[in-house]
């Protein structure tokens, strides 16, 4: 459904060119929950902003293709992009309180999406639709919630509002950018459950961005692991956990508490994207690294399981 | 809590502030010298003098007089203005409508144009549209309002008056309104009256008269508002909810207007009160130039004639207006931002203070004696309470009380040092003081030489980045260039405009004004006339033959001198008070903030004018005292706000947890992190102090006769405006504008460079 091929995005800052994404490729299939996992700063969010063309003014997509059901998004006109945003791909963000406009009533913010993407005759119909989507996200007392300001709701309720706002445009796909990171653990599971239910009920395709492998295991169908602006491995979720191929993925899983007797951190540090390592970006930390890794960046190979490593077969 | 309850509560809280303002005006009235002196002649007998003193209540002790003053104020007896032979309260009532009409129109124009411009500018961030709007806004803050008014008056109302049909002053055409067709003036606001009477001719006349004064006045407030709106828009545009709105598929225009602008309005509105204060300041000068029959022009007349009752009445009234405007702003803020909790958390102490203030007023209204009694009671109660508190503390930890006292010994020492430093600067030892300070810094540096050297390499990258930022910021470079040029002029003054006894003597500025009649037009390049060198003046002369070029060159020294001294000592005071207040918080902070509240309740220029007028001492030293008194509260607040944030940052808490002493924490951790806003504010204030100084000078309170000062030069230069003498006010005013512009540009640039949030 959503195909990203060889995406290269760079930021032009005073300190130099930040090579945030270097050839990212993945495909999200219709009806699945696709996870994009990686450490903070590895380019997960930049990937989604590139997709919706919402990069800040310093960022630019240099090359690559992004297609939504065959239509190229990088070549689409700005007015077409506005239809896509919220209408075909909706997005929810990490911290719902700061992502909601503090001076606008929740109902009005949802109504905006409805007006934009739904052909409804009048304000009454919009109000009905707003309450309907608030009901869809299991909001207790939808009418009351619509009249509230964001700060009057709890964190979980705020995230429900965000999801309702995303659903209001009847999108085919939802990008959830770390939707549970800012929430308490108990509320996290509620929101995750809601996402799963929405996928089943509305047939929504979800691109879930997270650094939390627990969330991935619980929710996703397939996963792509990102490291320093590249995708290092793509796999169905069970296979990823049972048989990680890429050394980084292995290290990541080994670093999970409970994976082994002692915690095993991945040695070394995340590279500086202003001057990324040559060749494979993981080679300075990689236990398998050989000379070739320093010179040549590996390509993502394989079919259902893809790995970008010279030393490992998919 | 309902909105009206909130309003009521805020009203109650203004009472202590207003009481503080009356304390200021009352002390000013006591500075005034002997109020009886004007009535005393050689023939007055001692008995009659005694009689007079009794009549003016001067035989009573000061507290009695203060409470009599309050009681009189409450009963509407604001004194008697000798200047216009009218009770002050009556005069204020009569003249208020004119000022209100002018100020309201200017305010409306300013806000209505500034908000869209600010939004537009932020959307075009760092493109040429943005640069032009920023320059337009900065220029608005930098032009002396009286200069702008004179230019508009000269060109639009005089030179091209035939075409524009704009009047050269006053509020209406007396012929039309008083003789030909008098209409009922129900509100005193002429535009409204004309509308009520349904007369287009009257409306047009009033509007034409309002047009230029309102434009003059509006420009300054507009400039401030543009800058505020642009700044908060830039903050808001980076917020998550703006991204949400974009991700929703909203068109950019709607994102900006419905989401960003609504939120950016909130901080802007909170500062609109400040803009209104600027408007009151500006009205004093604007009204004087356009002969607008309002409060400002009346106050200036009163100041020139040492009409104490009128000066103090006006000062108090301006304070009340300003406090009221801020009240309106607070309510607007509560209404705009749903997150504001109307009930808020107000400490018990604040309630008690407000309640006691109201009680004191009520009691005084009924009887002076009872008010006095209550006042005494409160004062003694407060003292006793403080003593008791101290004693309680002593009892609690009497063992290490002395040790702790020693730990705080640096506070009084620091205060003493600051006082010595500031007094030293003003008493003419500024070079020595600066030298002393430099030596102290050097000693400190040599003691910590290792640390200093160690810090150079990491700092170098930082400096390189700053230099790069500066190069990319053409406006800041322009500011730096102008500032350096002016500095050079001030340094080279003896060469650029040599002293020639008799011809070009600084002392003769006023003398020329008195006797000489020798108006010379500028001769720009070649000034060697038939009668030799001194015949022509490059930039022309005033109507009395004073060389403008000479005045500008030597005036740059005055500006530099005053601005530097006021800024340096003001910064010193503010840093000491602000850091202590912000770091310790609690009671100390509370008291400090209430004191600054009181000083900030009176618009700056008006307070400075009142101080200078009332002391009746025109020397530049007194001007500087007045400027310092006006300046320190705002400055202290900036530092205090910063110290308050820094105090709660993790590294300060870590230092405290590591057992560092307060002294060490304040000077090693808090102070260095407060410096950025201080540097920015100090740079900006280098400009604004000269603007106020020039305003004072323009109104003829510009230091002694022997001081060349730009504002004073403009004031002298306007004398023959209607004879076509434009150069004499134009060039000195340009110098003021360039000066202020330079430091505003520099300050703005520094903010961009030093503020890490702006990095890209």
C-alpha cells in the first residue's frame, strides 16, 4: 500500500549536512500493522515526515520514491498532498498534550478534520460525526469530551482524542509516531488495545513507530529495524524475535531485560550523522565486521525476510 | 470562579500598588523645596509665613501630611493647578477625553496593523519580506516620536499642506466647532460626538486633525507589537500542535491563522499593557508638538512652570491609567487562554495585604486621624512581627545562628559594594570604577588561570559559530557598523568639530538661543563662504546660529556618557537585586516584586519627567539619577525571571545537593546562566535610554546649559519650522534615530545569536 524506496533525506544545518536517511526502503501492506523500530534519533520520525512532506524547512528529500497505492507522493501537488494528509494517511503523535491546540475545544479540532475530508452538509451533521468518532475511540461521554479543552482531559483521553481526530478523515492508513511513549504503562496498554481493535473493525493499515520492542511484539505483524538512517532488517514479527539475523537486531534483543541473565548492551555509540561511518553504518560496533563493511554499504537483500549485511544471509 | 469575581479580586490587588504610587508622588512633593517660597516676598512677616505654612499643612509631621494627602485624594481634592487656575481633578476631567480619543485611536490602528504584519513576517522567516518588516518595526522603536511628529508636521501638514489639507495642530477647527456650527459634545470624544450629531463635516474635521497625531503615536506601539507578535509566532510555529494541524491536511493559511496566530496572541496580549504604557509616554511628546489640548501637553506645561500639584496629579493619574490598562490586559488574557485558572493560587499574605490596603483607604476616607492610627498600628505590627519571627528563628537554631549569619555576610557586603560602585560612577569617578572592576576581573582570571586556559578550545567553536551567525545576519551587522561609527565620532569629536571660542563653544548653545539671530541653511560639502571657514555650517544652524554639526558631534559624547553610566550601574543594581530575589524567592522576592510593581506602575518617561521637573535641578547628573530610578525595576525583573528558571534547573540542584554554599551557587552557576538576557537587555537599553534622554532634552530638561544634547538640539531646531527651517530639527533627530536603531539591531541580532533555540 505504502512503498518507500531508497529514500534519502538530508538536513542542511549550520554545522553541516546531516545525512538523516540514507536509502530507506520498506513496504507497508494493506491491513497490517507495520512496525518501524529503532533507537532515538535513528530517523524513524524523519521517514514519516518525508512521507507526508512535513519536513521542517531545513530538511529535504534528495532522492527516492514514495508511493501510496501506486501514486507518487513526492511528485504530487501541494493541494493533492493536503487531501492525502488526514484524508488517506492520518497521523498521531507522541505527546498528545503538546500535539493538541491548547486554546481550541477538542470537538472543534476534530470537526476541522471532518470539514476537510468529509462531505457533510452542515454544522449539525459535523457535530454528530464528531461525537461518532469520539465514540469509536471508546471515549466515555463523547458529547462532554467534545466541549472540553485538551488540558482538561487525562493523558489517555488526550491520546484517544488524537486518534479520533485521525479517524475523522476516514483515512486508509494511520501513522502512529510513538503513540504510547508519553503515557503511563496502564494507559499504554489501553491505547494499544484500541489500535488493534481499530485495525480489526475499520480495516485500518497502521505504520507504528516506536523504540519499544515490547510494543512491537504485542501489536505488529511485520517489523523493520532502523539503525542510523538505514533499514537493517525487515521480518515478520515472530521471526524477528525468534531468529534475529542482523547483528544490530541481535544486540538489540540481547539488550532487553530478561533476554539473558545479565544485561548485554550493544558496544559503542550511535554514530554522528554529520559524519556517518563509511560503508555499513553499523560496522564500528559490529562483532562481525570485515574490511568490506568499511568500504561498501550493504543492500537490503531477501524476500519476506530482508537483511542489510554482507556477512549474514537472509 | 466567575470572571467578575476575578476582576474584583484583581482590582483589590491594585490598591497596594496604587498606595505605593502615592508614596512616590508624596515623596516627590517633599523634594520640591519649600512650597511656601513662591508666596514669600520681602514684605511677608514671619507670622504670615507661619500662617501660610499652617494653611499648607506644613507644620504637621510627615505621616500626618501623608494621610491628609491620601484623604484629600480620596475626596477628589487633587490640589490646585496654578498654571491654568483650576483644580487638578477638574483639569484632568476636562482634558482626559482628548488624550483618550487620541490614545484609543492610535492603539486601535497599531494593533490592527501590527498583528497581520507580525504574522506575515514570521511566516516569511529570514526572507527579504521578513527583513523589511523587522527593519520597519525596529525603526519604529528607534525613531524619537517627537522627531517623527516634526517630520510629518513639516512635510505633510506644512510643505504639502495645500494638497493634503491636513491641519498643523490642535484638535478641531475652532471656527467650525465653536462659532459656525457648534454641536453638542456629549462624550468629549469628538469623533463620537460628530457621529451622534450626524454631522459629516464635523467628523471629517475631527478625523483630519486626529490623523497625523494618531499616526505618530501609533507607529511606536505598532513597532513593539509587530516585534512581539513575530517573536511569539516563531515560537508557536515550531509547536507540535501546528504540525498536527498540517498533518490533518489543513491549508497553510488556516494553519497559520486558526492555530498558530490564536496561540501567539496570548503572549502578545499580555504585553499589550506595556505597549499602552509606551502610548502614554508618547502622548506627552505628541500632544506637545501638535498642540493637542490633552493631559500630556498640560503636564509638560505644568513641568516647565514647576506647577507641583499638576505634575503630581498627572503622574498619579497616568499611574492609575496604566494599572487599569494592565488590569484589562489580565482579564483579556484570562479570557483568551482557557488554561488560566481564574481562582489561581493566591497566597494568604497577598489577600491580607490587599485587604489591609482597602481597609486603610476606607478608614482614611472617613477620618485622617483614624487612618493615621491604623497606619501606625500596621507599621508597628509589621515591625513586631518581623522581630518576633527573627526571635523565633533564633530560638529554633540558636546554636548555628551566628555561623549562618557569617555565611550570609556577603549579602550586605555585596550591597555595599554595589552602592559604592554606582555612587562612584555618578560622582565622576567612572574611569576609576571601570578600572577597578577590570582589575578585579583580571585578578580573578589570574587566580583561575588554569580553568580559563582549559576553557578556550571548547569556547572557540562556539565563538566561530557566533561569528558565522553574525555574518549571516545583515541587520545585526548594520547595527554593529552604525554603533561603531557613532563611537568613532564620539571619540574623534575634538577633531571633527574643533572648539573655536566664540564661534563654536559648547557653552554657548543656550546663549546662541537667547541672542543670536543667524539662521544658516546647510551647505553640505563646501562651507568656505566669502567670510572664511566659519561662515557656513555643513548641516546648517539653528535659528540662533548654533552649528548643528557641532551639536551632533559633541552630543554623541553626552549620549554615550549617559547611556553607558546608566546601563552599567543599572545592570549592576539589577543583577545584584534580581539574582538574590530570584534565587532565594519567598519573602525577599515578594517584597522586591511589590517594590518594582510600584515603580513600573508609572510609565517611564512620565516618571523621569516628574522627577526631573520636581527636583528642579537641570544638571545631567540629576537626569541620570532619574533615568536610573526609571530603569532598575524593569531590568531587575528580567534578571529575576531568569534566575528563577535557572534556580530550578537540575545542575543547580545538583550543586546544592553537593553541598555548595549559596554564594558559590549564585556566582558560579546561577549568575553566568542569567547573563544572556542581561546582555541583550543592556544592549537594547543603550538605545532606549538615549531615546528617553532625548525626549527629556526635547522638552528642555536636557542637562545644564553647557551640555550639547541631541534632543535639546531638536527642540531648539524646531523654532523656525514654519519658516522652512527643516534641517535644524532633522539632522539631530536622525542622529538619535540612528543611535537607537544601531543598538536595537545589535540587541536583536545578539538575541538570535545567543539564543540557542534560534539555531538551525
